[in-house]
């Protein structure tokens, strides 16, 4: 292994945030890959560490996107329901 | 350069908005807060369940309540702040302090704790029921 190869980012913090705040399955797969980044790097397998880093990034990113989409969709539904209730207020 | 000044500034805006929302609104009193999709589908608590109420308690400095809603909330926040602190310190000072979250053992321990917590908090009798949100 070349000495100057930078440690790939392990996305552990992002995985923990995703686990705590929304889509646990994605967060837990992120944590598994974070573990892989560290151990592969330590074992001298730079390519393996980089691949695990990319995996971790993908899973945490999707967890974040899906969590955010969920919040936006729920917010939108409440908005629509609110407007519908306001609109029908005179029909009772 | 994850923690450039620009990134910190950009991230601080949504974080501040979130903190304000969770300070002024209690997730227990308003049903427009997002629900845990895993709990809604399965009826089983996930490791993140209770974290919105935990955040509400935290911004009111009620640390005991924070831990009772989600026992891992404060340790998780600790990891986030530790990583932020050590990364920014290393960048500003030019030093290379060891960031322990890059040790091989660290994410494995995190994984084991999260999985244990997930299992234990779903056991519906004392003392495990105290881990439920």
C-alpha cells in the first residue's frame, strides 16, 4: 500500500444520523460499510476500502433522500388536507 | 474539505431551523411531525424511534427525558460533535490528531450497540421496557 494514499471517508457519522433520524435499514447498512472501510484500509486493501466507502456513501445518501422525500410528501398531504378542509368549510 | 467555512455556514441554516421547530413544537402534541416508517409498518420500534421527542427534550435541556425517549440519542450526538470537533481542529491547527471513528473497531462497536439496542427496546417488560420510546 502506498503511504500517501488518503484514508477513504467512512461515512460513519452520516450513517448514525440516518439510523437515528429516519431510515434505519439504510443507516445500518451504512454502518456495516463504515466498518468495512476501516478494516479494509487497515489491512492494506485500499481498493476494497474505497469500494466500501462508495457503498456507504450510496446507502446513507439514499436513506437521507428517502427520509427527506417522506417528510416532504407528508407535509404536502397535510397542506392539501388543510386546503380541502378550509375549502369545504362553507358546505356543512 | 468537508468542513469548509462555506459548508458549515450552509449547514447551519437548516440545523438552526430544525432546532427552532423542535424547540417551539412538541412532536407529541402535533400530528404533522413525520412518523417512523418502520414502526408504522411493523409495530416494532426501530433504533431511531423517539428521537424527535428526544430532540425536543434536548433543546429544552431535559437530558433525562432525552435519554428516556432514545437512549442512544446523546451518545450519537456525541459522536457527531466529536468528529466535527476533531476534523475542524486538525484542519485549523495543521495537526493530525487520531480520529478514533476511523479505527477498525469503532464502527463494529457502534453496529453491535445499535443492533442490541434495537432488540432490547422491543422486549415488553422491565427493565427493557425503559428503553422503549
